[in-house]
C-alpha cells in the first residue's frame, strides 16, 4: 500500500521583501501618542505586535519585536512620529 504524503507549501520571501518589512517595522515602532506634550503611548508598537501575529509571510518574530522596540526607543527620543492630542 502506497500512501501519499502531502508536503506543506513553504512561502519564501525575497531579500527585498525582507528589507522592506524590516524598515516598515522599524518606522512603525517610532509612532507615539502624546497628551499634554509628553509621550505616553507607543501606538506603533501595539499595532506592530498585532500585525506580527497575523502576517502570512513572516520573518522571524523575534526580529520583528526587536525592530519595534528599537523603533520605540528612537521615537521616544524625538526621532519618530508623534501624534499630539
């Protein structure tokens, strides 16, 4: 009896796609929300964590988290986008 083994399809992404996603995660991490002139909420990090959970072609999740945290640190020191309320 021959059994048919199905192979799982693996999705590979190009180097360009990897670099674009890495840059987007870094930029997304720099987005902060500010009230009264002080940065209070790293909104980009929260959105980035959500996106990393549902991404189909994902790079290593640890790399995504590290890029978000580094971006958040850049954003905290005025190197990113701050949304004032």
